[in-house]
C-alpha cells in the first residue's frame, strides 16, 4: 500500500497519537450488557441513546462537502428518531471538524472512538488509512468513510460505499474514449493529490491507459496547492488530449479556468469529490459548464426519482439558506446504510459493534433511489462498480446534470484491484 501524504507529512505526530491511543479504554461502557428488551449493547449505547461519530471537514479543502454531508446525516437522524428510533433508542451524532488536517483527524478519532457505536462519516482517505490498523485490530467499530480509496477494501469494519477511486477513474477514462474522441496513441493528463485518494485514482487511469493504448502524463499535487497554472502549462506542452483530476473543488476551478484562459480546449473529468456547485458562481463557471465532467457513485441531488425529490424538499425545509449539492446525497446514503444496519441489528437483538458489522453483511442489494444498487456482502469488494457521469449545469437542481447514467464499463467489470 502506498504511504499516504498524511503519514509522510505528520508521521511523528500521528505515531505519537496512535501510541497514546493504543490503550484507549472501554471501561466507561462497562462491556457488553443487555437491555430490558433483551437487546445486547456495548460501546456507544448508553441510557436510551445510540451515539454515532462523524469526523468531517468544515474548514479545510472539503469544507463545502463536509457541511452538506453532515447536515444531510443530521436530517436523517432527526427523521429516524421521529419515526421511533432504533429498538426504542434515539440516535445522535457526535461531530468533529478536523479541517482536513492529519493530526486533528486522528486525534478526533481517538477521542470519539470509545464513546460511539461506529462512525457514519469520516472524510479523507489518508486519515482513514492512518487508523485502519486500529479499527481492524482492536476497535472493530463500523466506519463508513467519505473516501473511496481501494486500499480500504478488505476491512470488515471500514466499508466504502460505491465504486472505489480506481474503478471510478476507469469509468471516467472510458467516458473520454467513448464520448470525447480519445483514441489509441493519445496522451491524457492526470492531476492528482498525493496520498491514498490520488494514487488510488492513478492506478485506475494507468490500468485503463494500458487497456486502451494511451499514455498518462502525471502531475502530482498537494491538497494545499490551489493554483494549477504550472500543471496546465506542463500538460499543454506535453500535448495531452484530455485531463483526469483527482483533487478538490478548488483545484478543479483553477485547472479548468486556467486551461480556458490559455486556449487549452480539452475535456477534463474529475472524481466524485472534485466539484461543488458553488464553483458555478465563480469566474471559472462558464469553462466548467463547457469542458468539465464528474464521475459520481450515484445520481445527483437533482435526479428525477421520488427519493431524490423528497430529499430535496426535506433538506430545503431544514436548511433553507444552504445550497444543494451531491454531498447531501453522499451523506444521506451513508446515514441510510448505517441506519439500515442498525435496524437489522436491532431485529437480531444485538446492537454491539459486532452485531452491527454482521448486519451490514446482509445488505446485498441496497437501493435508496439514486440509481445504484449497493452490495455490502463482501468486504474485499467495492459495493458497486458503476459510475454516473455528470456535467455542471446551473440551470438544474444541485448544479449537475446526468450525461451518462449508472454504468460499469467493460474494463471496470473485469478489473481486479
């Protein structure tokens, strides 16, 4: 597994935190216990409350995403509690903002882990990878990350929802080939974050390039790099015919805007976390609507399905001043998956971490109405190999329209991580 940028940038700090946290006590929960209704409980269940953790980014590179994800999950919990909760327990979220900082992310995990049943959100592949050994070895609480690195596959407790970045990028390059005229012998650029996210996506672009006879021109960046002028200049000089972007919304706006300003008219496609509709109001807006696409693990918030329309109405009622984006879908989906696992664990009278983990394994065809069916029965496999291709469009709800519905390309279907 590639070392993450988190480990490289703050190896000493993370190691220290992990050592101190290695003996985190569960004593305050008193071990397994059984409620009056015969339901087995342990960490994260106290009195009449189930507590779930949410490790988010509301002040860093993914601040827009983190806010939407968290608010959607708070909305889900509110509705779940209004419907009676789970086994008579109310559910609450304990939220921490790590600001996409590795030290803060691991410290927040360390703080919350003994107090929660599991984590309904954890933004940042590098940070999830930094605690993976602890999760698998001693903590064993379900973690549903807002992260899609293939290195997270195989854990029975850290479960990625949707296609991993390598699969998503394979589908993205397939779109460039089938819809944007990229052909054998062409060069494509790939601008990517160092660490698990970008390097997992790079595996996908290289795999597809090998399959299709393309050459990948790499440009590695840091999450703190916001000006993509140097990258655009290098890729233009190299003669690439299209660009894959595995970074954040800020990098997307800069890259597409700089390319347009310099007359570099090539299609750019980003991974699912590389866009926010707020970008359409910036100077880069016109260029984004012309040349930018996004590969997504689900239909967008503005999808024409009953579930999407209800979510839009409910979210607008709860947060009337906030924009609609696909972070809402991602947050709602993760909360729904965790909620369904809790309900099944309740039916089995086992609301311990082990009980919830076992319950998730029974969800082999889970569909909440956003175009992709999820299968969580195999921890070693992504829950889906499909991607939806979206394009920015400020005239539609949520700022994204569907240009190719959910599909797993032939290369994605046969790909082995």
